[in-house]
């Protein structure tokens, strides 16, 4: 989820998360560690319950020594949905990375638990995450900083607040450094739903931009210094909206059929 969710008028993105997590029977565990606001976890608990989830609980700890209690492990093992709040993604990685909870989260994902997050909570999902950087329409040396994420996928790297903060350049740079990675830029109040690390569909009011580097012919990304512009050829970019699907196996995008005929 790309951040700035419309949680009142059009809660489509959160409703889809709840549906995938089991609908009325969903048991959602919230990790608010990215946020500096004390009330973030409680607010999401109330939201998920008000939108129909059977149970939602926030794990309210902010230091590594508090991570991995028996109660926390049991809640993760029983969860049908795991949700990471927005804020600063490195607050999540420094708190959960290497803790007893990290392998429990990955085990939950492997058994079919829905895992998602908004803004920083989206970035943290990949094995290598975009930790920081600058906006800009074109790739430049130093435009982005990488760090280790929680590793639910090693196929995709996610960026958020995408169009609103002009982040195409840094996603292009990320893909140019490793053309085997799919770059996924998610607009605000929008979600990219990834299934089996191969199929991506779009929910929400904005766009999801997929940057595919499989056909890159050449790039000087390894040689540019001093924040200079980076050249890259044959980079493919797909801009997808609600109902569009990207197939990571065939590397093709499909748009929903719309009739142009009027009676």
C-alpha cells in the first residue's frame, strides 16, 4: 500500500486486505513500530474491527529486547493477516531484524498468512528495501539508499507515495543496479497485490508503476559518480490502474476490457 490511505470515505484498500485475510474471520496482527505516534497501533485495531475483521491486535513494543515474547509468537502463529504501519521503515528492520519474531513472520507468510503494509510498511516487505533517497524523474547516482528488509520477497522492490513524491528516478536506479528485480512504485491510497511472487494486481484509486529490467541492453550505473545522471537502455515501464494485472512469468501487463460501444 502506497500510504495516505483513505480510511473513511473509500476504505477499498484496507477492505481488500481484510478480505484476503479471511473477511469476517480475519485475525490481524499489527506492527506499528515504523510510526513515532503512540496511538498508531490502537487506531489500526479500531479500523480493522470497524471494517469487519473478527480480531485485531497491535504488538506495542518499540525495542529489540521486547521482541519475541511467547505471547507475540503465539499471536503471529495464529494470524491470518499481518500488517505493518507507515512511518520509517528502518525502525521496523532494526527492531525485528534478527529477533525471534523474524523467522516466525516468514513462517506465517509461507503457510499462507496475508502480509502487507502501508508506506514504510510496504518498503519493508522485500529482501532488499529502499531505505531512503531523493525524488526526481530520472536515475542519478546516489538517488537511493538500500538496506535489508524482512525478505518476504526477493523478486520485487517496493517504493511508496510514488507519483506524489516523484520517485520514478530512484526506482529506475534500483532496477538498473540489478535488472532481475521488479521495481514496484505504489501511489497513495493504492495497493499492489502480489500472489505467488508472479502475479501483481492493482486495487485503489491511483497507479502502480512496474519497472522491468529484464531486457536492459546496457547501463553505466556501475560507473557514474558524484550524483551524475545514469544511462540505461531498453528499460520497460508499465503504468497500471485498478483491475490491471502484471504477470511476472511472461513479463506482460493486461488491462481490463472496457466496451467503447454506446447504445
